[in-house]
C-alpha cells in the first residue's frame, strides 16, 4: 500500500450512485428521453410524452375533452379527448399498428380528463371494445383494452372484459355507415357480470359509432343499466383523416 494515500474502499453511497447511473442508462436505452417523435418522425426530440413540442401544440388545438357528444340509444353519453386528425390520428395509428404501447399512458391521461365531462352518476365498470380472437392473435394485443386498463389505473376504476366478439367481420375501412351496421350485426355478446352495472365502454376511435352501439346493445341485452362511451379520438365527415384509421379492429 502506498503511503500518504487512503485505500479505495467501495462505499455504500458510491454503490448506490453506480446503481442509479446504471438504471438510468437502461431506462434511456429502452425509453430514450430524446428520440424521434412518434407523430411526425422528426428528430428534434421529445421529452417523455413521445411527441415533439410542435405536435403537442397541434394536439392541444384539437382538444374536445370538455364536451359531451350527442348520443342516441343505446348509448347514454359519449365523450372524446381529441378530434381524429393530425397528431391524434398518428398516435392512434402508432398504438394500433406499430406497437407503440408507450403512448398508452399519455393517451389514457387525456381520456381521464375527458371522462369527467360524461358526469357518470355512479362508479362504472370499465370495459373495452373487443376484438375477435383471430384478429387478436394476429396483432398480439387489443389497443382498446390497453387504453381501458391504463385509464382504470389512472382513475382508480374497476376493469372487466364483459364483451366478446363472436364473429370475425371484414375490416370496416371504406364501408358506409349502413354497411358497417350490417357488418357488425350480431357480432358482440356480453357477460352476465354486466347485469345491473353502469358501463364505461372504451375504444381508441369513434367513427360512425357502429361499434359502440353494437357493444351497448349487447350490454343492455344482459341487463346493464346504462352505457357511456369514451374514446381517445372522434372522426367526423369534416375531418380529412386517412381511411386506414377508421377500422375499429
């Protein structure tokens, strides 16, 4: 041992610092704090919400979460976080088709704000618009269920998958409202656990409302009290959005 120099011991404090740096490095590797925007693919960087500041501003301009949309039977009330255009549509696409599940947290937080506009009279049972098992097997996940479960954690609500899609239906892209209605007729069934419950139905996009109405009819048929619908985005005839987004599954 050299004289005049203290031996280098591995102190607990130094060990914690090393572990913190290692954990931070792993987090940065898998979830980089500055990376390509998942909406516009720009490389100017983003911070934790996975979209760049410009897209975040455009997203805020399309906010609809303070309004309750008009709803007809079998739906009681309907609310949406954003218009289905620009960054909102790109986020739906990234979650649905590109496996960007990291977006679910921020999407569900915005849906949680929109939830309060529904003024649900009692604690609801949250469920997701279902996918047929063959489509689910192909994709590997149901984006509506991911949003629903994340929303439940955000709001402290109960989740239950009380809907099942029993028929594999063709994709609804480019179908008219009447064709969508016919396409989904008889395709959904609900579990008896929905009896007597107020239901909050979650989906990523509300296009013509056919999927939500078909789900609501199945839920009311087994004795559900009311069905509210909440989606991340809503498409309208005035919205210039890619038709690929309009396919619920």
